[in-house]
């Protein structure tokens, strides 16, 4: 695959010009400010003929690109659509090659003027050898370069890259991803694809050593056959997780408004997923859950689950969602069952799969003792542990503590003991079985914020955490399907 | 339908005996303590021959039921399974009629001993005219009576009753429901149904003036035909929302362990929902979302949605989920579109349905101005408003505020202004169109805890709030389906 050095310049620019930067703070999308906030270490040049010689956000403003005193690695265009062609001519004159057009009002309007403007953008780009991201998009978010156009910035780099036709989805994934330990190498929002498109970016990510997992959100595609071939190839080495928006009638209409995309039919996309082995997701939550699973769980064959949790109804619900997602709940070996029966009281428990052992979960020592034989069982591939968050502190003598401070301190101590034990078990991982946690509500009165805290602590320790059994099993099923495809593709 | 005065006694007891109460605090299920915590105002009698004459949780313990000096309205049995028949004989001797058997270890074990014990329970109950809840269940949770067996108690009464074969689901629904404004009239966890079953409780709830919405979680049913007829009848006056657990192969196996239920096939339950018009849900989250919708939205025909939100990708995702749930996104009238176009800037917005008006949402005055014509549009039935929580404070001059305290105060002020405006609009509700909110993440850096706070504030004002577009549209689709069924059933 082609590796293009120009991308390197765009992704790690030393100089960025913001054309259309204004002294007034816009209601949204102040790119000079967003770069400053992100701690961008290169030089930022605000461009605005009306503000020439003045300062914008403390930086000297220039009337146009050619007046900037050094080469510009990345140009961000925010002027109204009708002015964009003239700015692109200015880019050619200034020898600036990498352009992000934020401005909307092109093909996606469905109106003659917008369509003609986008035709002009293509023509000028072709003539000048410009590499255009957009128009109608948020552009680039590169933590390692401290470069972003978004209001929200997660400064921590990670191995995930996200190619998104939606800037909104990209911003949300960055913001929400950080909460579950997903950090990014490169995020590209590319909107109408008048210049570069998904294929160009995917070719780069395939060879990018900083990218290990590739996520995509697409509404429409130019060359579907080429994309399919490319994704099939890339997916062999790096998981490609694809969310196709606009697969329904209403969704396709909305996509046509959004990026002017002509979506392609559901059947075509079914074939795309089948042929490429790309992981299919249908929402932002699913994208986050699946990505987190790939981040934290080593490659693994199998879909046999041991489901541990509290409550008979919960076991039934968990078994139902496993079945709906095509996961298996094998009967554990007699050895495992006997070992568990040897110390787990029969009242209110069921030593089967799902394991309903609520009472055991209330004592962290018993819990660890129960996890051990389950992890050792040769018939299972993963442990999914549905933990009602309140259980962390349920066994403590709330009623014997008089003052609130003592109570909170005791609860905090108990919480930390439970977490340390659980994390220690997962890290020892003697039997090489992934431990996945579902943080359920309930299980007694939790400490305020305890679920969020447990999510943070477990994620930080590299343990995948899901908020519902549905989300956990769906993510695991997709993870399993990916590795089944990989295994078949190799034979 | 039969109205049985004995239920009144059980649901509003003046005296409760806990048979098997112990001086040692059990790891779980200290029912004397739970009643005390809930503020039960009647008298509690701990029964334990080994502790006779001593005190348990500060209360005098009795050796058996007959030694209690007054009639006992409700007996809670927590002794081991093998001792339960003897306690039931004691109930007959003491003329106690209402019995909750918490103890497990009966038919659900699948073992001969348990099956025989359950047979004995049935025989004694029949002979003595005992009204038995359970065995193998959590029993009763009646906020108005300050009566509960659960560790967690929501003291606020409400119009929802929950009949659940799972005590765990019941506890979770009570705990989680309170967060979204769902409060309960009666919650009954009835486990193995050796005495009373879903039909008995449903008959009571049908006539209970304190119950307006009936939720059910079932694993198995004794008399399926009778249940179907009863639900069909009750559902005409009070929405019956039914979650059937164990509909899959793995789930049915787990249900057999849990309550000894023989589940019935998927096709049978499909017919049940079709014939009764009961609202079908498949998870606890769905149960909560649908119940909240029925609580806050007045009866209404139609499934035409105006979807307002921020971001093109978000619009596509919203349109896709509407289509998947069978909701409609009609094109708004020209009058509405023109009115919106008159003040909404075209850049970065799409005046269509879904309405992508992120910039407008950043200014609460513009937001209210946009809501008005949409609510007035005769082609729509509901407004679903997908609000990125951060937008509440996104327009504020974070960068011009130096110290953190001033920033938090300004953000707080802006948050309250936005909420007051939104709640005011919903309450005026000039055009009788329900406003449903989806609190999305994103939209700029939110205040800590703002999403939770917004959820609480909006719910308190009677505005339904959902955490994702998927959950909102699914709940609305089920709500719409219920009212379509009602309308057909009347003609």
C-alpha cells in the first residue's frame, strides 16, 4: 500500500493557518482557541483580511496565506462556502498542500449552487495537487501532535484511529472513549470527501505504526469495490470496526442531507461485512464497547462463556442475552462444580452456568476462591462477571457505624480491598482466561459515584468494563466473530 | 374479578413475624433490620426458639408463632427448607393466613427432596387456607406501608406495581426506578408460586386504586390460557408491561434452575403479546424506559416524530433508530420549515427532519424559538429532543473566566437558565405535543455530574428522559403500539 509523506506533514504539522479566524468569538468552532487549548506546539496563523495587522487570540493576523512568512503545513478553511474557491487558489499560490475545509454548504445542500461550488473545489484541488479533507467536516484530531479542531480534547495518545464522515460522532467517541480507556492515534472527520476519502485515509492507517485498531463511520462510499478489497486486506492485520450510518430509509435521507452521500443498500453492506470480515457495529455505544474489547482482550478463539453473577433473574436475563448474541454457556466440568460446591452454601445460590452466587460475591475472599476454578475450567473461554456495584460494600456493618464519616471511610476501605483483589486476580491470569466485568446497578446502597469510580479503576487496570449484560455479550460476540473470520481466512 | 380482603391485610399489615430471625447478622437478608430501616410502623416479632426471651435487633424474640401475644398479619419464613412445613403448621395453629416463604431449596433444585418439600407446602397451605407468596422469593415491598424485605427501600409511593418472579429484578427496578421518577404502589416477588401466583396478584392489581401501571417479570406460568385472558382484560384499563425471561434455550435452562419454571416456547409468548396487547419488554432498562414513558406521557395516538438535535451524524443515527423501531419522520410543513429558516443560520444546520440545529441549541432563546413551530406542526405527534448535555454550558465564555469558582458559578447559572426555559416550555405545552429528552454525552465540556443532575431535574418536572436515542425510540414505539392496540380493541 502507498505510504504518502504528505500525510505525515498534515498529521504532524509545525505550522497551521486558520483562514476565516475572527476577532469575535464564534458561537462554535473557534479553531485558533481550540488549538491553543490543546497545547499545540507549532505556530498558528490566523488569516482574516479585515483583521490584518491586528491580533486574534493574542496572535498576529495575516490578510491571506501568501503573506504568511513561512511554509504552511496545514490550512483550516472556515470562510463561507462561496469564498472557498478563492482561498484554495491562495493555497496554490502559497504552496500549501494540506487543506481542511470545515465550511459546509456544498453538495450536501442538494442545491445547484452548492453542487457547483464543490465541483470547483475538486477542479482547483486537482489542478493544484491539493490534498483536501472535507468540505463540511471537523478535520483532524491528533493527540500526539496536540492538534485538534474539536472543543473537547483528550491529550493522551493511544492505538485507535477513527475515520469518520461525521464530526459529531468523532467528537463524542473521543470524549466518551477516554472514559473507557480508548485513546487515539488519529481521528479524521472527512465529511463530503471532495478530495481525500475513506480509502486514502485507510491506506495510511494500514501502514501507520501508531495505529493498531481502525474504527470507521461511513455514510457513503465512492468506490465500493475498492473499499471492500482494501478493508479485507487491512482487516487481516488490524481490526477494522465499521459503523455504516443511513442503512434505513429515514437514515439514508438524513445521510443525503448530511454529507450528500448516496448510501447503498442494506444488502450491499451485508455483503461488505461478510466479504471483509470487518466488525459491524450500529451505534456509538457499540463502537466504544467493541473497541474497548479489542484493546484489552488478547486475540482468542471461542465463544464459550462462564457467566458469574448474583440473582436468579439476573442469571436468566444473562443467559437470554448470551443466547441472542450466539454465545455459549457450557456446563462446567464436574471437577469445577464440585470444587465450587465444596465451599459455596447451597441456599440462594446455583452452582451451574450461569453461576448465581450472590452471597459469595459479598465476601471478597470467597469471590476470589470461586473465580479460580472457573478460570481453570477447560470448557470455557471467557469469564463474564456481572457485579452489582453495591456488593462492594454490602457486607459491611453499616448499621453498627454511627457517624457518616466513619461509614464512608469503612466503605472506602472495603471498596479498595475488593478492587485490589479483583485486579490482582485479573493480572495474575494464571489460566489465560479474560475476565470481563459488567457493572450492574444494585446490590445494596452504593457509595455516591461508586459505579463511575469502579469503571475508572478497572479500566485503568486493563479490565474491560461494560454497563449492561447486553452490551457486554454483544461486544464479546463481535470480538469472537472477528477472530473466527481471521482463523478461516488463514486456512 | 375477585377482590380478596386478605390481600389488604398482607399489603398493609399491623404485625409481621420473621421466623428464623437470628441474633447473628446474616450476610444478606436481615428482614427484621430491613423492616426497621424502612420505618415499618407496625409491630415486628422475631421468632427463634434458640433466642426465646432474648432480644434480636432490640426486639423481644418469641420461640414460635403461637406464643406471639396478638394476631399476625404477615409471616416471613426464613428457616431452612426442611423446617418450613413445621412452621406452616405453626401458622395454622396461630391462625396466621398470609405467609411469605423466603427460603429456597424446593422444586427449583430439581431434586427429589426439594420437590417433595414443595408438595408438602402446597398440601398444608390448601388444608389450612394459607395464602403463600413463594417459596424462593423476596416477597413484598409496599412503600405506603413502609414494608420491605429488600436491603434498599424507596419510601415514596407511586402508581406502578411490579409482579416479579425474580427478587433481584424487583430490587433493581425499585432502586433504579427511583432515579427516573418511577415509584411503586406494590412490588411482589413470588418465586416458585407454590401458593399465590401471577394471576392472583394481577387480579388484585386490576382493582387496586393505588395501581395505575402494572409491570410483570415472569419465567413460567401455571395456567397460560387464564393468564392471557386476564392480561387482555386488565390491559384495557391499565397498561400491563411484561418481561418474559427465559425465552431462549440458555435462558430457559437458567429459568428452570431459578424458579423451576417450564418456560413455554417463544411462539406461545409471541401469541400472548399479540392477543393481550400487553407491552413487551426484554430487559430491565427497557422496562424502566417504557414505564417512565407511560408515567409521563398522556395517552396518545401516533408515531410521527420530530427529531431535534445536534450534528449530522447524530441525525443519521437518530433516523436509523427511528426507522428500526417503526417510527415515522414526516417532512415538516412548509410553514414550519419557513419559520425555522427565518432565524436559523444555514451554516452547519439542516432544516428538515431530523432537525440538525446544533448551533441553535447553544442559545436557549433560539432553542425555545425553534421548539415552538415544531410543536405546532400538525404532521407530528411527539418531539424527541436529543440534547448533548455539554451544550447547556457550551455558549459560555469559559476562556474569559480566570478562576474556577467563578467558572462553576457562571456555568451553574447558565445550566439553570436552560433547564428553567426547557421545563417552562414543556409545562406550557400549548400544542399538546409531548417533549421527550435524550441526554446525550458531548457538546462541550460539561460540569461534573451535569448529566445526572439534568436527568433528575427534568424527571422531577415530569419530562421523560432517556440516555440514548435507541432507548428513547424503542420506548416510544412500544408506547405507540399500546395505544394503537387500545384503539383497535375499542372498535
